[in-house]
C-alpha cells in the first residue's frame, strides 16, 4: 500500500509552473551528471533537452516578475518541492559519496 503524501500547498499558477519547470531542469541535470553516468548518449540527449527546459524555467520567472510577484515564498515552495520528491531528485545533481573501495 502506498503511503498518503501530504497535500501540495496552495500555489499560484505561476508558482506551480516555476516548481514544475525547476524540477524538469533538475531531472535533466541529474541525467547529465558525469559522476552518475556510464554513457555519453543519455547525457547528450538530456543536455539537448536542457536548453528548452531552461528557457521554460526562465519564462516562468519572467511571468511571475511581470505579474508583480517579486518575492518567492521559500517555505511554501520548499514544501511543494518535498511533496514532489524534490530532495531525491536534486540529490542526483550532486557528486555521490566516495565508495569504500
């Protein structure tokens, strides 16, 4: 049985777009991470996709800024990231710990 996840906090449409686009970029960076890859092709494909996803992330921030949303509500956005598995997803961007070998 799958445990119940906490509810996603209330976000504006623009905040939701920001979170979604950010996590897409993070997922691609995790796929590119040379410390976690064994082939170049998957990293290459992720790098190619990163260009458009980064532009979409920029556009989400431009939209927020244009609407007068000058401040990010970090605590709320952090809760949303946790609900959406952001901690695991962002961990793939880091260098893994050294193995005991």
